[in-house]
C-alpha cells in the first residue's frame, strides 16, 4: 500500500517540474529513499499508470485536432509567399509519407554488397546519427 509521501512523490514525478533530489527534499525523505521507491514494483506500477493516463489524454487531444493540423500543413505547402516554409513543410510531408532516409540504411546496403566498411566510416555515420537525434 502506498503511503501519503509515496503518492505525493508520484504526483511530483508525473508533474515533471522538479528534479528527483528536489522532490525528495520537499517530501522529507532522502534522495536514496526516493530512488529505492522507484525500484519498488508497486510504486513503479502506479507511476507508470499515471504517466500512461497523461499520454492517453494527450494522444486523444492530438487525434481530435489531426484533421485541422493536416489541413494547415497542406495550406502551408501550397502557400507560395514563403518558399522556405513551403519547402520545409513539403520535406516534412515527404519524410512522413516515405520515411526519412538515414545513413544507417546506406551502411546496411554497403554491407550487403560484400564491400567492407571501414571503422572511420562507421564512426562518422554514427556521429551523424547522434547529431540528428535518432535513438534506437
């Protein structure tokens, strides 16, 4: 059973405005106690349940506005007054429809041809991959 401090900690974690250290201080427990709670199955399950509830709520709000968003994207894509914005929107729509090309696919294609891939090439591709913010 979760006590009041654990419930308060969950609420603060879900809120996302404070660090774990700040949360521990506010509820009057040690930082380590909070980290121990995060390892507790019941605590983690309640935290995950609440986070999932927020994600579901946000997804429903996004879904409700999706038609409007798509209409606005197409409006921007056909607006000739700002070519830069138009190009960005068109690129976004193309990437969304076709998938964004990545260096990772190029490495795979090279590897399938039987060509060897140098360590330097792999490292440079990985650095580009990280710079693009792509996570596996």
